[in-house]
C-alpha cells in the first residue's frame, strides 16, 4: 500500500508524490492529518484551520475524479501510521513533498523517519518548489530555481473513467468537518481556500488586476486588488508555484505579441515573477538553518532586545492602539482580513522592532497567527531582516507618518479601519496628536481619550535604535560574523539595473 501524505500541498495536480503512487500500481491511501502539536501551536489559528478545511474539501472532490478519496485523521503522524497499518495492513511506501516548516515539523519528520525505518517503510520525499535540500552552494542557486520552475508540468493519468478505480483504500468516508471552517468573529472577509478559488484568482490577476500590480502593490488602499492575493494558496499548496510561474510566463509571451497591450503590463508581471523567486530564496534560509525560528541570524545581535521587552507597548501594538494611525489601521485591517500587503507588513515589524524596541520573536509569533499565508521560511527570515538582526541587510526604519502621506494621502484606508479618526482633516490624519485642543473638540477626536497619543516619540525612539544597532556592527569580529552570514544565506543574483 502507498500512502500519499498531504501537508502543505493540498491539491491534486502538479503533484509528484500522487503521480508516483498512481504509477506504482499499488493500492493508494491519500492522507491528511490534523496533528495536535501543530494545531495547538501558538502560531496556528482558526483562521488557518478554516482555509485548510476549504482546501481539503476541494482536494477530496478532485481525488474522487481519479477514483481516490481523502482520509482525514487526528493524531500524531507516527501514531496515525501505526493505526493505518493495523487497520489496512502493510504500508510499503510513504510518499510526500518536502516541507520547510517550523521546528515542530522538523522534529515530527525525524519521528516519522524513525517509524518508517523500524517498520521497513520507504519514505519518498520530493521537492515542490525551488528550495534545495541537502548540501549545495548558494552560487548558482537562481539557475537551479529557474530549472525547477521551467520543468514540464507533472501530469496525472488521464485514462477514461476513473484511472485508480479499485485501488483506493476504503475508509470511513470523508468527514463533514462541521464547524472547523467557522471563522473567528469579525473575520468574514477572509479569503476562502481551495484549488479552484486559487486558480480563479490567478486568472483574474494575469488577465485583469495584474496591470496595476507594480503601481498599486505598496499602498494598503490599492494593494487589495493590485496584488495577486495568491499567497495563502501558495503557502498551503492549493496551487503550484511552478504552475503560477509558467502561466505567468505564457501571459508575458502573449502580451509581447500584442502590439495593442496596455502600458505597464510587462513591468508588473516582471516584478511579480521576481517575487516568486524571492519566495523560495527566503524559505531556503530556514531550510539551511532551522534554528532561525528562534535565534538571530547574525549572533552579534544576541542580547540586544531580549531584556528590554515592555509588555504594555507590545499589547498596544497588538491591539492597534499605538497612536500612530498608519500602524493601527494596518494592524486592524490585518486582523480583520488575514492579509496585508508587503510594505505595510514591513512597517508593522519595523515599528515594533525599532520604535518600540520589542524583540522579534514574540512579535513574529503573534503575527503568524494573523497571517492567513503564514509561511515559516518567509516569516522568520523576513522578521529578522526587518528587525535588523541579519547582519547582511540594510537597517529599514519606517516613518509611519510618511508612509501614510505616501501611500494613503487622502486617509481613505486609515479612516476605514480607525473610525475614531473619521472627522480628522487630511492635514492632521497622519499625526492627529498635533491638532490643537479646539480642533480635537471640533472633530470629536480627543487625543488620549477618543484615540491614544503616540506611545513613543518617533524621533527619540529611532535615534536610540540606530545607536544600538550600529554600535554592534563595529569591529573585526562583527564584520567576520556578517561575512559568515553572507556566505551561508546571501543572494548571489546580480541586481537588474534595467528600467
């Protein structure tokens, strides 16, 4: 019997483990497991569970078309395999995609490998993106990524009828999963999961919305439609990264041949393609060094913030009550929708790290619960970069007021998510605490009562942060440590200076 273990690859197309199982000719059991260690983690939320359930229903329907079905279990993976072997007999092969996840999954995989070895089960893992497992050099990584993305799509059998009829391992039937897809209060606007939904979204991006991608992706007012919004479907594997890359390339070729195409299309899709590569680039860092979930990439920053954590500042940041309108609007929008554009995510992290001087580890785990597209490899490496602890990236300190002026000049986005500021004029929307008392009374926005005063002083906070960060970069030992990080994790791709 072959078991196809679905994890963060919840689709029935471009799926190499499924193809291998079908090709083997042996009975097939398709499996998804709700693992207690994962679903009880402080990075997991009902938000994720609802999306997963949508994907599982869609996946089961697709498997039915192949004459298969999806078995959904609850328990640890080794215990689940033990029970399946007891119920159905000898497991010959366990097939799955490689996964770069939290340390929990790394430890789980070691336990699964031990179980397989003890029970003479072959565990075959295959890549599903551009992340390379095992010894390799960062030199030439981009070429290897491109080779994988350009490989022929993985075709499943297209025989008439049900190609796997009679080979599916019978089970108790697909569970109703009733109530597991119920979203938390106030989150009705969250994206729903499934391959069909993901492919529909991809089509609308490539044929319509993507035109505004490059111009509109930085503003929280326009990014909701200008961005692809595919990240949750990629994170949970409802659609294939390779498929996205190849469909985008086909669209680019189509547009090149269209002399009447609208200006901006080629630039937008080129930018989008670049971000598909960056997706794997950041995950590769965690694949190479799983400890990055917990420790600074560059060890010269150890001890910099850990002992300065102020719970009151953290709580205000989490609640969107910092007195900085752009920060608060972004935090509230994220918690309502489960998504926020990249620039505003970076601003949230930068503000927490530099203005509030909060260690990145608690803030990272808080936001993981609220990002529907939580992808550990991107999440922790980006958090470290935006917090200034990588040693190889520029220190990125955002001015929340400037971000509002640049990306929400009319205050439309801020007023939507911070209604306390609805009557504040455009001239003060970025810094409402600068209104006179009479203006506050007139607008009905009393600073300190209706809306908080800034919890830290912008100039003083960033000046102190810069002093501390740059002080740690001085000296030959610091330079040697930064060089070590670059050799292990730095991008070797040459910058593209073309406009």
